[in-house]
C-alpha cells in the first residue's frame, strides 16, 4: 500500500463525483425529503416518527453508498480503467481504501445535512448525541460501500447493479427491526436477520436514539459492523483480478 | 520458428520480450496456438493481422493481464505479470481506458500520481499527443481519436521501457498518424521498445520488424523489406496475401 496512491484515488473519485452535480444534489436532498414525508405521513402518530426517524438518519448513507459504489466500480470494470489500474503499480488496497476515504467524506456531508434537517427543522429528537448518530451513519456508509464493491463484481450492466438494491438492501431494511421489532418476527426471520449486517447497524443506532448510548451491546454491534465491512472489503479485493480470462 | 527480431546491424542483445510455445484459451476456445518469437530492445515491432486473429490476446498476455494456458513469456528479463514490471510497461488498450468524466489533465494527474512521476511529465505528454487545446476538456466530450490519444498519453507518462499499443492509430487523421509514428520512432531511439498492433498493412512500413498473425498463429517474423524480397511483392498487403497462400498450399 502507498499513501500517495490511496490519497490520489480518493481525490480522483471525489473529482468525478463533483462533475455530476445532479447526483450530489440528489444525495444530499433525498434523505431529508424522505424524512419530511415520513413526518407528514405520521402526522397523527408522532411517536412512530420519533422511533423510526432517528435510526433512518443513520441508515440512509448505507443504501446510497451501496448504489453509488457499485455503479462507480462497475464503470471502472466496463470502461477498462480497472484493467489499466491493475496493470499499474497500484495495490488493490490503494484502490479500495481510496474509495473508502472518498465515500466516507461524502457520507459525513450527507449525514450532517440529513441530521441538521431532521433534528433542526423536523423536530426529530433522540436520546443520545446527534454526533453519535452521524458517526454511526458514516460507519454504515462504509458498510454499504464495501457491500456495493463486492456485489458490483456480479453485475455486468448498470441495470443489474441497480437491481441489487431491492435484492440485497431491501430485505435487510425489512428485517433489521426498523419496521417490526425483531422479537415479534417469526423465528426463522429472526435467524435470517441475525446474519444481516444491517441488523447490527440498526441496533446500534436504536441504542443511541432511544436509550441515549451505545451500551455494551452497542459496542458489540459496532464491532460486527466493522468486521463485516472488513470482510466484505477482503471479498471485494478478491474480485479485483490482475489477470482475467 | 523462432528468431530474434533486431534492427539491421545491431548486436545481439537480450530480448525485451521473449515468448515461447504460448497457448491461450478464451471462452473455451484456443485462440493462440503455441506462438514463439522475441522482440529486440529499442525497436518498433508491428503486430499485424486481420481483426480477430489474436493480436489483442497476445498483447494482454505480454502485459500480464491475460490468463494463459501454457507457455513462457519473459518481459524485460522477468516473467510477464511480475509486480516489478508494472512500472516499466505502458499498455494502451484498443478502447480508450480513461475516466470520461474527468478532464484530460485530471486523468493524467491521477495516473501520474499512481506512477509517482512529476508534474512536468503531464505537460510533456499532452504535448506529445497534441492535446494542448483540449487539456481542460472533459474526456467524454472529446472525439474518438482524441480520447484514444488521452489513453496513449496516460501510458507515456511513466516513460516505460516497453510500450504495448493496441491499434493506437485507428481513426486518426493522416497528419496525426504520421506525427504519432514519428513520436514512436523517437521513443525507440531513446531506448524504449514498442510493440504496436494494427490491422492495416500500410502501417507496417513504420516498423523495424513485423509479427504477422493469422488465426492465432504466427505466419512470419521479419522486416518489411525481407517480407517484400521473400514474397516478391512490392505492396505489403500483397505480400501478406502471398504468405497466407504459401501457408495454405
């Protein structure tokens, strides 16, 4: 690994993103917009908005970074830039960490804007610190990024990559405990949700937003998120081949 | 058939590329059937043959990005694909492999940082490929020929000892083509080895040596003049046809 190359890669990814102002606008505007809709929809049930809204602030970056990363990496594969990079003195980790730095930076901005709107304008209240929510959001963004990097290897077209969102992200959202508490789900669904990284992301966020702190259980959740991120990055590195058939 | 391709009158030196019994399969089909040849350093070698004859596969194998079935490939004294070679080889794929949403200069700046070369090289290579006026334009807005030159510039950045160029002059206007061949010649003179593919026989004229390919086999490795003398044809196109007929008899 080489800090110069990692850093150059992060800057390159951010420059590419800057060239696409519409995507930036969507990245920043959509989460607050959805939260505003949620508040409106639960006009007569503000408790549900309070219960669901907090964790959602920290879960948005997971799904956005998943899509953005899988498309970006797919483009690297289809335009031949990945093959070029693999023929250059660049370590696979330089590329993956470069992506990580760039998308973490985007996640910080996205989560900050979303929290500012949620906590400042929409009246969302959480028991814990909003900074902790933002920090968890950035962690979840990295989790979404590494998952996106990995699954992009299985997509040949951008259509396929986009379809991975409902296929891989939605089940995790449905079962993570956000909509229905996990102890009220069928046993088999609980077991499935145990294997899904987003479950731990939700639990950690829920701890901060309802109990006010991570607690010992929350520390474990964060460890699982970090472990899953690293594992997925390792899988992602395996899909980056110097030699192809 | 195996001989060292070397410029007229030069001494025998260790080859820049040495390939032996190279077999490559793609999509379950054997596409290179046991090729062998070598390329002398400081030469421009043309890899010529019709579309689909295996030129790109051979180049990929030499660069070390192709999974090979069997055979031996030595590049600059190291096995092809060795990590140490990555900074010493420049490879330009047929389709421009640069970032379409970055400007010419931003692309070069990124690859210069990856290679660890100085800023002055960025301006020099922009000059070499004659893209000064477009330097701050986004590559996606350039013409096909211009983006191909961005891709070429990227490979020139690190002043590689071996340049592998897959159809670098396709779709370029004659003036630019002439200038690029002059640039290739200049690079060879300064010691670099160039392997340049083309499916147009007239390009062969610019090369010291030719590797003539057809259907995954090597028909001949010789200089343009040798080819003309041996086949008794003045036009290289005709000479190539004569070779094929000779092979089929």
